[in-house]
C-alpha cells in the first residue's frame, strides 16, 4: 500500500514537471522567429490532434475554429483558451524538456464533445 502511494506521488511529480517545463515564450529580441504551427478545431476534433515539438524550440500555435467557440484547456500549463470562429488564436510555447502535454475542449460543443482532445509531444 505504501509503495503504491509512493509510486503515485512520483508519477504526479513527473507530470507536474512536464507541465512546468513548458513556459510561455518570452519573445526575446534577436532570438529568431518562432515556428508557426496551424491547428484547426471543429466538431469534434483538433486537426492535427497530435503535434510534435522539440525541447528548446519556440513555437506559435495558430488556432482556428471553423464552427463553434470550442475551448482549449491545457491543465499541465494552467492555461485555457476560447477558440472563436473567424479569429486566429495564438498560443506561444517554449518547451524546455521532453514530455506530453494534453489539451481538451472545455466548451460543450455537442455529442462527441468528450472525444475532442489532443496533445503536444515534446521530444529531446
Ligand atoms: Cu468542442
């Protein structure tokens, strides 16, 4: 029992570290332009729903919704966005370490809403 609890705490710690490793990019002068990755939200998917990033790179996720004010909740980063149709919502990321960061739609958008999720996969 005690060992199980310890293992769970270690796992939670690892997940928190992965989240903390991703910080909002401070767009320092002369640091070069961030890579722009386009993402589309529609009932009931993000396209693409898996986005590969490299640790240390600065990126901007340019997100469009085509049909609804979908949400994008990224618990590991303590961040959420509303994705308003007709607008491009920018999410700046500067991952520092490998890991996976999940995101979900948190604006109920109909039957299938629960399947609307994706993730950033950060490699070394
Ligand atoms: Cu949705």
